[in-house]
């Protein structure tokens, strides 16, 4: 997710506002914030008139960069994003000696874990379903050990066991979406935002921020303050006001009501729904070895979006022959509140979750290169923000758990096959921002942003080559970015 903000800021600075977006997993969260930023009237308003193209682009790019400032504001105010609460929770579990206790007294370990998960300062970050499992488990020696083992490397997604599809996750995504809903409402300029103050922040800092990372922007002097202090103050004011009243939330807006958007998740259908339900029941009953038997034909690649976008998706399978497009499933219109309960919730972060009586979401790994669907809904120029390297081992691992054959894997992901879905996505992209986030690693928020902000843009399209970005290249020569003919 941090890399998305760095890459988007660079693209907007040079090429202007984004007019449509698609993504799944963490990119669904990024899409939500981007959509919110661009709907804020302060982005296009300079003084008494409309901003010119460069000024509007600089304002949007600054807002994207300031997401790093948002995480700094949380630290200053003693708050933490739910997705980062896993480590302190695990730290307290370790400090309580629960794993050692489990060997001699499973019931005592069960009580101790309940106490940790219900501690006042962290309880809202914990998945209520996990608390319920710990409270009601008749097999604490199994469930508690499994919970502890599965969270020792919290945040590192791994498809090494099928239990990731059955086990309730540690973190409450309802709390994460609540937090990001407040942030998105702030960025969108929803009440009780101080639009006059936010406009003044953009007026003072946007033009001076072009070409700079947030670490430099926050130190830019504005009278006796700095750009960073102005931003923190605006966030703090919004938080205090919003906590004191009942205001509209961006979470309740419909996906695609602002900019056109397609938010993706993998969907289990047909017999796969019964299979996953039975497996989850077996896990709760304490069965340590649970085997899935899913036919990959029952796994679809779902998208939420506007009615117009859904109509386009219905026709996609008629003219596209690649397997990803053939698996496309329109999920209809939905609020951001709904889709953020599914798309970012990858296996391992929580179990597969029912969308309705007939469909179950298994996380947003299904379309990490959504170039084709953006082309299908009418995008003229598509920038694919990605990272060098082979297809996600996690995504392919989950797909294999769900019955993907080697032939289907090749059809979807083989970058040496020009007709695979992955290769077609690269080929149809007009530009590819080739970040290095696999090498940077997930622990350095700022390093991920800066790597993406300075990443090479692979393109030969004149629209992109003549706009002043110094790191435009015709070919990176990197797997995952270079198009194999």
C-alpha cells in the first residue's frame, strides 16, 4: 500500500489527475483514498477560480504524499492503524507466556489469551470472531497454538497451509475501515472538514512540494509553521470535530460514484461454497488436518462497480479469450464500507467470508494487474503500478489451494507465454511503473513510498515520454514489467 501512494503521486505530478482506478487487496484501500482526494473541491480550486492543469496535479500529488503524514499524525496522537496493531497484540501474548502455559494448562492459557485480547487499549483492533473462537473453543490446546503460530510472522502473507482460508484473523477489518473512513472523509472535504484551512495548506505547499518526498515537504516553512505542522493540525481538528458529532462518511458512498472504479476480490461459487463452509466447521471443531477439494471452475474473479461497468463486464467474456477475463464476475453496486470488508481481507488476515448465500470472498489476490478491465471500461491511457519479479507467490499459492491446475496457472500467470492473462495485461498497459518493493520489504513505510516515487516508468507512448519525468525508459528488462513478445 505505501508504494501505491508514492507511484501515484509521481504519475499525477507529471501526467495529471486519475480518471478511473481498479485494484484488489491493499490496492482497494489505496483506490478509496485516491477517489476521496480527487473529489475534494479544494484540489481544483485556486483562489477564486479553477486551478490550471499543473496546479491541480500538484495539489492532488501533495495530498497523496501526505498519506505518509497521516501515519505520522497517528503516531503523534498516540493512535495506530488497525493493520499495524497486530505486532503489539502479539507482543503482549508473548509477554504473558501463553505459549509456555499451553503445554501444562491449556485452560489457563485460554483464559490468559482472552484477557490479552480484551485489554481496553487494544480490544477494538481484535477480530470479534477470533475472540469468540478463543472464548468458546473446546479444543484450546489446538486453537490457541494455531493462533499463536499463525501470527508469529504477522503481516507476511504466506499460502503454506489451507487453514488460512478457515482461521479467523487477528485484526478487525471493520475497525480498519472505520479508521480509513474518517481519513477518506477528511481527504474528500466532508463535514466537519476545514476546507478553508485545507485550501490554505494546498496554496502554501503544493507548488513547493513538486519533485519532493514528504520527508522534505513537511519541513517547508510557512510563516512560523511548516507544511507538516499545518497538515497535522488539520487532521487533529477534523478528528476532534468528527468524534463530537454524527457526520456523513465516505464509507457509505457507492464505489464508482466518484471516479469510475472496479474493486476486485476472488469469489467462491457453486460447490466451492459448501466445501469452504464444511472446512471452516471442521476447523472450529478442532480438526487439525482439513483438506479442501475445490474445482477451480467454481472460483471466479469478482468486481464491484457502477451499473455501467457491470454491463461492460458482462460482455467481456464474449470478446476476450484469456482465462482471467473468462473468470470475470460482476458483483454489482456496493458501498465502500461493504467492499472494504472483503477485498483487502486476504487469506491469513482472515478466513474466507460470505458475501451472500451463494458467494464467498477469498480475498483480493485475484486480479493484481487490472489493466484489461480498465481498458474494457474505456480507459484510453492505463498506467500499471507494479513491482519487478514473477507473479505473487501468495496469489498463485492460494489459487492452487483452490484447485488451480498447472495448465490454468500457465494460462493466468506465465510471463513467458505472450497469450497468458499476465502477459496480455502487460502488453495492453500504456505505461508500467516498475517499482522494487519486493527488495525494499514491507517494514519501511517511507522507503517503499520513495522507491515507487522514483521508479522507472516503462513506456514508448508519446503521451508519457514528453512530460518531464526523468526516469522514463523504453524497457526495464525486468521480469514482471518487461513485455515478452
